[in-house]
C-alpha cells in the first residue's frame, strides 16, 4: 500500500455484504441492502444509506438470491462497476447496468489502484427456481502491500492454500440464513480450518446474523448469533496467531499495517 493511502477499512453490513475501503475506492461485496430478499427478511437493523453510497465496484460471488439481489444492485446506481461470475452477465444485460465484467476463476481485472481476481468456490452456482447457472466464485482484492480474500459461499477445497500465505484479511462465511446449513458452506469449525490453510493476519466471520426465513419465528434462533463466537472460540484455541474479528452489522474494522520485516 502506498504510504499516502489511508489504512484499509472493512464494515460488515450483514450477511455477505461488506464495505471494503481500499486505495481510495469503495468496494461492496454481494450487495443485499433491503429488508426483504425473496422469502428472507432482515433481522438486523436497517442499513444507513451512507454505507452503500458512492460505491466504485460491487463484486458478486454467485447467483443465489441472498447474494445476487438485482434491486440492491440497481440501488448502487448506473456508474458502479459490477464484477460477476462468468455466465452471469446475461442477467444484467438490460438498461441500467452498463459496466459489467464477468470473471472465471484465475481471471483478473484492474480498477484504479487495485486488482480483483476471481477464485474457485466449492458451492453451487444455480439460481433458483429456474434461473441460469454460473459457477460460484470468491475474490482476491489486492493493492500494494494489502491482500483481502472474500470467500463468498464455499466449503473447503483443494487449492485453497494457494490463496495464501500472505493474506491480510480473510472474510469467511461461518453459517447461512436459517436454522440449518446445506452443502457447500463452512461451519464455524470448518471456517477455522480454512484459516489454518489460508493463514491470514485477520479473519472476519460473515454470512450470519442478518437474514431469517419468514414464518420461522424462534426456530433455532441461536444460529443468528452464535456462529461467529463459536468460530472465535475455535480460533483462540487452534490459531491464536490469527486475530478473529467479530463485527456486528454496521461495525467497522481498520486493518493495521504489516510489521516491517527486520
């Protein structure tokens, strides 16, 4: 990172939506910005519009409704550059989405002072109920001296170690949007295993505490609050050299500079 750039800041907006402020840019992951998305409702506080204003780039990991929300993308405005998985572009081939880039794993683009690379993700890319399929991806977002991995939705996969070992931050899913977790996701314990593979300086749990199915009431509502703390507990026991940073929706974390090499 250039010496005159401010330190990176990450604000957890809820679920998989994170505001990444890096190299003078505002980058949003998997924007889900309204209080309803399909059959899900937001149970965290509604978002302050300032948290998703003046966005330069939005990265979308896959086509599931809780990650690819067209009304939220429209809310960002026509000038936002949208980065989506290869094959997802046709969903945005209509007026209002003028800057769309499709990336397959290992493909990269540059924007200003950063690069954005798509990574493999062990997760289905099918868009329910009858939509197209495009392979799910994660993203590496990098600038001089700073590397941030946004996993999207994934389970552990061969090749995950290739993303490290010099990561500054790993944004890792630790649950989902309901009382149960299907295939292609990380539990808190498996997310901690991912940290052992990736070896970032900081790990921030995402994909929790925000969305809940309508009509499910109090069914296993501990799944809304417990997963990031379960993750942090495993981290403290098994990976004490990596800081687990638990952010409630709306909270911000500033990434400290790397220690100079002696």
